[in-house]
């Protein structure tokens, strides 16, 4: 089995033990790690700023620095931002006073003031009133007050400071590792070196970013893990010189109805654009000519329809007579909820031998539990409740033997004894059709690696998420169409 590029998600105690093992009491090793963390945070922040137009040349940075290493990371990050933008300025508030800083944090502070002489000022904890938001612009706030070693409750003065900062009009709020005391309201939380479990559980964390600093060696499996872009690395390499269309999988897509005509077309488009060698799509016969005109590269098979425009049971022979050519099936996009169509889907999952991805209205509990082939299921939270009830993600995957892709702000993939987390994507995906594209992309990977459904799911999810981020950086989060995501698939692989 191919290892899936990922790193473990740690409890705070596990993170503490890891850092002891890596650094011991060696300040030079810690200083080198702090420099790497600061640069990684700065680069990630500036990249994320592109979704709202980019960091301004004369930007204003507010740093909330605690006495520990999170404060040092935030100061280092501010230094790299100011280095890149010579007209930018920073204000630093030492939550516990400058005298309380630990040695490496003092060193980071000295480096910042020396490198950006005249562009760094210090603020006062008590004097940081909400009225400041009207007096001066703030583009970026870096929260480095508390790290994962914080023990509640927060000091009243610090809690008041965080509350005041939360009220300010700040374009991007960035937390280092964890939002301080769970009170700082972050747009992004940048997990440096390792992902700590509370970051996933805290709503105040906003969007999560994992900044890999090389803390982990050989990839392992088991437990909770965070996916890395390197899972896509094989897709960015040269394809074999001696190959043909059959070398890259033949995906069957079954879906569509007169009520929901667009979804199955989007799945087929995504499958073709993400590298499938062949795509055969089974769709209502009344819609087949329009689909063929829109995507002539696919093979379109018209399916007999129910009176209401869904797929009729009588068309099952069309699938059976072609099944020996299929490497995987995607079933469900736009398929609707007619009783006859649901019976058709049940017959498919109990009779085919190749892996099947179920999406949208094909996600019904009786269908999932009746399947005799391997399933990949791609529910959002509401659909997961429909098929699993109160059963937990890992338990449902274990009970059914399915690979479950639970879509959300953090998409989780459960298969075997491991749950993989993807932090890629963002609010640009909060629009109709995003899931239809994802089903086509995972389906393509499943057709190319039918024996490795978790790997196929991971590649599809990460690629889909990174393309969404590329789209948001190019056009913002609002004024876009879902299918524009496909235009960014190539850019993701090129960046790898």
C-alpha cells in the first residue's frame, strides 16, 4: 500500500514531549526552529492575504506577544513581513511586559527592532482601547500571547486586551499555534511544526494551516493525521512514455435527472480535467445530446427515464453490458430521490465488483449498508447524519467497511484505523456544485488506484482544496463560479 503523505495530530502533552525530544535544552536548536516558524508564518499569512486583495505596501501589523515561544514566533513573522514591505510598520504589545520575555523571545524582539529600525513601536496593554480601531488602520494582527502550554483561566487584564483587539477592524487575524486562551478570534490559525488537537476543536481558530517544519521523519499510519500537499506529488511527475488512455483509468459516472441536470455534468467535467483516461457517463436520455455537446471527450449513454425524469430500473442492462470496461463508478450526482432510482442504486452496489463512490441523493443508509463492493462515500454533515445517525465517523467506517469522506471546513477521511484531516479549501467552496466536482476528482483517482480507496480520497480532497484556494487568491471568495475551480487544477500541480 502507498503511504499517504501526512503527519500526526498531537495532544498538547504529546506536542510537549516531541519538542523535548527534538530540542532538549539546546537554545540554538530552538532559535533555528523559531526562525523557520516565523518565516513560514509570514509566507503563509501573505499568501492567505491574496484572497482579500493582498497585504498593502504600507500595511500596519499588530503583534500580541506573550513571554514564551509563541510570542517569539509572532515577532519573527512580523520581522519577515516588514522585511518584504519596507513601508510597513508594526506595533507590539507585550502582554506580560517586556521584562517577562524569555531569552529567545528577547532575541527575536532585538532582531525585529534592529532590522526595522524606526518602524516598530510598543503599545500598552491597559491603554489598548476599542476606540483605536477608529484612530488607526490595522491590516494584520499576529496573536502570540499563549501557546499550547496555556492553563486557564486567562488573567483578567489579558482577557480584556484580547476582547478589545477582537472589536477592532482588522483585515486578517492570525493565531500562532492556537488562539490565545480560546478567546482570540482568528481568521487563520497557523500550526507550527505540529497540529495540536485543540486547534481543530476550537471554533475561534478559524481556518487552519499546518506549517511543516520537518519535525517528523518517516511517515506512519494510525490515529488522527493531517494531510500534506505531497500526497499529490506523483501526479506532478512525467507520465510514462509508453501509455495510452487505458493507462489512466476508465471511470463510469451514473447520475442526473430532469430536476437536477447540472450535477452529473460537473462530475464528468472534473473527472476529465483531473486526468481520467476515459469517462463514460450514464444520464437521462433526454439530456444526453446536450451533455455530449458540452463535453464531447466523454462517452455519453442515454438511460431510460421514469415519468418524473429520473433513471429507471429498466436501464440496468446498459451498465451491465459495459461493466467489464470500468475501473470505478461514481453514482449519485443529481440523481434525485425517486423510489425507483434508489432501488436502481441499491442494485448497482450489490452487483458490481469495482469500487463505487456514492454521493448526493445516492447516500441512503439502506444502500450503504447493503453494498457488497467497496464504497467511498462523500457526505456533508447533514448527509452523514442521514446514513449514520448518531454513529461516530470512525465507527461508521469500521461497521460498513467504507472509506468515508466527511466534507466540511475540515474534511475528514476515515478508512481503516486512520482518520486524515484536510485543512485545504475554505469558504470559496461554500457554493452549489463543489461536491459534484469533488466526486468526479476522487472517482478519477479511484479508477487509477482501485485497491487504495483512502489514497484516492486523500488525493482528490487535497487537490480540490488547493485548487479552491488558488481560485480564491486569483478572484476572491465571492465573485466566482464553482466550475472555475477546474481552471486551477494545473496550477496546483505546477506549484508542487
